[in-house]
C-alpha cells in the first residue's frame, strides 16, 4: 500500500479520477480514497494546506493504512535560480524554514523532537522518481534538491532569498517538511515530488493561478509511471 498526500484539490483530483471504483473513509474531516492507481494499491488524500493539516493526514494514514511508503505531491515555488516554472523538484531532503529557535542557540530549522534539521528522503525513492520523471519531463527540467516547508505562501524576493541562502533550497511549499517529520518519527520511507508553479517572487500569486493546474497534471503523469516501480 502506497500513501499519497496532496494539499489542494488541484493536486490530487486527477489521481483520484484515475482510481477505478474505490472505497472512501473520512477521519478528522479528511477523506481517504483507498483503491488502485496504475494497478498499485494506494490510499490518496487531500490534506488541506499547511503543516498541521499535513501532519494530521500523514500520521492518520500511517496508523490506519500502514503504507510501505508515503509520497507527497503537489506544486511548489522555485527558490533556486536554475529552477523554472514547469520544472520538477524531487526532494533529497526536507527542512522547515519557519522553525526558528535560534534565539536559544539552536541552528535555524532545528527540530527538537527528532533532533535534526534536514530530514533525508528515501534514496531509493529519489532514484525511482528521477527515472520515472524522464519519460514526462526533459532532462534539464528535472532537479533533485532540498525542499523547504513553512506555513507561508512565499511571494517576495527577500523571503525567497532567505530560504535559498539559509537552507540551500531548490523549492518551497507548505506541507512536505511536516510529512517528512511524521515519516521520520514512524520509520516510514517518503519522498516529496513537486512541480514548479511559480518562482516564489512578487509574481508568485499570479503565476500560481496560471500554472498550478498544468504543473499538477504533469505530476500525475509522472506518478502513473512511478507507482508500478514501487
Ligand atoms: N506552493 C506553490 N507555490 C508556493 C509558494 N510560492 N510558496 C509556498 N507554497 C507554494
């Protein structure tokens, strides 16, 4: 069983539409769709935007459905100059850019529970995702890098520069780091795969509205290639 989490309808609906007749279950207001995608047993949920929503969903999925791996999919803002709208970023590791106890002497992004800053994604899943991406995206559009998560839609150059400089991030979004933390605590393999909808700059809100749907559709294609390999 593979668990798949997206925050918004645009990020998971195409995938849910690909599931033949399937069961649903609602827990804590989140609908879990249990069935098959590309012939593979999956549970798919739209968690809602942000770290708390994502953590509730990931922990519930793990306890209720015991997935062998969790995939977080969706769109993201590009934070590396080399990452363009329409590209794809596969997570090498996740950081939470809004976690900051540096006033107490900790490094920025330090997570005291698991005692870590960067949570590594499963290297096997990273390799499989990169291979699956090749049949959908041109090679120069596929990146593997750090994805930074926080409870903010990043839409100015100052914030974007801080996230890129402090964490070496290639992309920013609002759920992956939280799902990574839940998976880390439960020893479940995970990966975050994000299609770039904007550049997290002053244009981000407009670009997001224009490109989110198309980016999400391309990601669904990648997933249908990836799932049978898991
Ligand atoms: N998801 C897509 N674009 C984003 C941005 N600029 N900031 C945070 N999350 C995003």
